[in-house]
C-alpha cells in the first residue's frame, strides 16, 4: 500500500487500485450468495459472493476475510486464501483476495448491509450478479481449467 485514501475517493478514480476480498462459501449443494442491501452505494440489490469487502490499512487479505465473515454472516471461520485477481468496475480498480470456505451455517442476516442470503446451485446462479463477483467467478474458472490442463494459475 502506498497511501490510505477514503473509500469514496477509491471508488471514483480507477487509477487508485485498492485491496478487497471475496469469500466464496460452499454450502450444501451450492454456493451461498448474499443479496446486497438496497441502500448500498454500489451494486445495490444485486447478488454477490457470500462475503465481500475492503481490506483495512495494516490488515492481511485473510484477516479482512475473517472480519467480513463475522460482520456480514455472523460466523467465525478462517477461509482458504486462493490468490488475487484484478477486478475492474465503473470508475474503480481493485486487487481482490479470493477465498473459499465450506460452511453449513447457521448464518445471521445483517440488514441493512444484506437484503438476503440464498444457496444457489452452481449451474443456476441468478442473472443479477455484481460485476465484481462475475469477474471473481471467471478468475476461479480460469484457475480450475488451468489446473485440469496442467498449467499454473495466473
């Protein structure tokens, strides 16, 4: 990190790449997704990974994921860190730490941060996903294909 700038400034300037996390939670026969709160300033009401957020100054990706899991889902767990991918949004750029976690809950809905939680089968994900989560899923698919083909993930 070069310097700390306010969240609003990062989300208004794509040259200010900042760190974020996504935790993909496998639950039962599918993926647990969160529906973002309708008052969120970005991607309000869209479906997202079970847990996502920003990395605070001095915090590791894993520490941020553990904190966000407790804040957003009410669980204490340490997910597996898979790596980082570039996530580009409208006017912003994130270096995203991607994690996975197998967890059956119980989960605690945290309004107004979240508007809902639902488990979706991998082949039946909703069409209204956040752009960032779509990019994380593409990155995960690339990793999976490369590992099957014997190549190294990017």
